[in-house]
């Protein structure tokens, strides 16, 4: 009888030690799981911050852009997009052109390729040196119909203030 009691105690001690061992392992796994969840949350937070920074950089790069819509394709090839933009500005807004000296840092067609299925000409994207020049041009364009050699043109009508007021600043097509 003593032997069976001792065997039962040994088995009980072995089971208790195995249970303690399992509890320790489960505790370690739970700790690792918590650490992994915290690391994942930190990664997601960093990703959101990086996306926000990228959006801010993109907005700051694009906020000086003015998009001219409807300029015939052949005109830009002869004169260049920058001189064509200045000519359109002088033709439609002579007073505005005298008030501020337009510094164009870059002008190009967008997209770079011609889509044969698209009947409208590609847009010309003009990057100005100052944001307030863009705002003045857009304000003047809203008040007056813009033409180039009798062809009606359009400008990007979305200003940064309007986008911020509507909460859509990350969807700018500039």
C-alpha cells in the first residue's frame, strides 16, 4: 500500500511539474503574443505616419501646379509648353501678367503618352514657383472664360483652400 501511495505521489508530483511547466510555457507564449501585437501596432502607426508624410510631400510638390485643359496638341510642340502658357496668360489676363512676374519651373503634357481612344488633347501641367500665383490665376480663371486662339480652355478649378474645407486634400489630381 505504501508503494502505491508513493507511486501516486510521484505521479502527482510529475503531473504537477508538467502542469507548472505548461503554465510557464503558456505564459511565455502569451507574453510573446503581446509583444508581437505591440510591435504590429507600432508598425501600423509608423506606416500611417509615413503615408501622411508622403501625402504632405506630394501635396507640397503638387500645390504649385496649374492644369490647363483643352490646349491643342500641335501648339505645344511648336512653342513649348512654358511659352505657350505665358502666351495664354498674356492673351487672357494682361493685367495679371503685369502684376506678377510668372516664374514657371516646369511645364509638360500629362500623361506622357498619347491615347488614341481619347479624343481630347492631353492636359498641360505647369509648375509655378509660388502657390499664390496659382491661386491668383485660378481666381481670375473663375471670373473670365479662358480661350486660346478662339478655342475655349479650362483650368483645374480645385484650389487647396477648397480641398481643405471639404476634407479631400489627398485626392488632388494635379
